[in-house]
C-alpha cells in the first residue's frame, strides 16, 4: 500500500472513531488539537432569538443542550460552561482588543439576497457579521465558528449560528415533516442541533460512529442528538480530566512553544490564560452540521 493510500485509509478509520478531536488542519494528525485551557467559559444567547420558534422556547432548548454537556463536565471534567446574560450581539468571530462573546444566534436572512456580489466582505468572510445574514451553503443547518491560536490550538472564541432562513427550527418532539405535514412535525430541532454544535464548541470534530451526537448530518425530525453518546462523553473525560490540565494532542507544551510575545488577548467569560495567549496569529475554523431534506 502506498503512503498516500495508507493515509487515506487511516483517515477513513478515524472518521468512525468514538470521537474525533478538531485539529488546526482538519483530519491532519500532525497538527495540534483545539481545546479550551481555562476553568470556565461563558456563553450567551443573542437577544433576538429565533422569530420562527413558538414563544421563547428556543432559549430554553439551547440552555438544556448546554446543560447536557455541563452535566458530563461536572462528573469528570475540568471545564465549566456558564450561561451569561442574553445580549444584543450579531457578530461572530474573534476581534483583537475588543470584548468578545461566545454567542449563540439565529440568522434569518441569506447573504446572497442582501449583499452585493462584489462586496469585499465575501473575500474577507465577514458578510455574516456585517449584514447579519447566513453566508454558508443552504443545506447547512448550523455553523460553529471557532477562533484559536494556530500554534497551540488553544480556543479563544467560539460562536454558534443557526440557519433559520432555510430551515424552520422547532422545539417539540413530533413526526418527520412530510406532506401532508402534521401540526406537530419537526423539520429541524433546536436542541438536537445545538447539542451537536456545542460539541464543536468544546473541540469535537465529526465522526460517523453509529449513534454519535457528532455525526455530521441530521434528517428531518431527528432528535437523537439530544442525548449525548458515550463516545462523545468520553471525550470530555479524556481531554478535560477533572483535577488536571486540559490535554493537548502534541507536545512540547503550550508554555514551551509560545514564548514571550507582545500583546495579550483573552475571550470574554474566560479567566486569564496568562502566557498561553500571547500574540500568535489566530485562525478561524468552521464546523457545520448538514440537514437532510424531505
């Protein structure tokens, strides 16, 4: 077997592992994993919520999703996911020398309908924040945009956006939406989607392991991802072990590789990272969940 074929085979096997960690270069085991190194990360929901969801039920569905992960951290992890106040924030991504929030929001407009084709934001990948719109593929249910230090893999900021322009999100358990659709049908479940995206938020990548919360696709009416599988649960215990430091994939350690650079940066809601977050360039990484169509 050639080296290239062996690599492809290894990657294919890895896709079916109980859990797969996000990497600086997705799928490249020679690059660092992404992970938080602070004891507490604060997340907030955007004030607007989702106009298409009955009442304010989407807010509670997102809270329940975070609590599912927080319960695992409380049992065996070293990280706390704390809910902050609901905030009027529509921007995603990390901005140096500004307050940064780990925000959960719903986009109801498609950027292709509100942004000129030659607008510079397309190349800069800033249209979503600039115009409060969805700038990804229509088949994508949600995106988690994670900003991290490219040398260490330390996460600086993570934001979750729902594609509420192309999908109708609901918060009830019902039947798959097929014509004639029952009144309680579920085209896209908020809690199902949020639980998956929070996995990306804490450093998980996709796996095709049977029954995994981190499977990259969701069929209409799916609610199985509301329950976090054992493989994804073990990620928390392995990577964020209680009473110990969060685990990198590669060594030397962060302290050995970063050294003294000018200018510090930290994510809102996280305690100081000290020397670990000195001025290395940061990269953004998008993780998506694909939605099925009826």
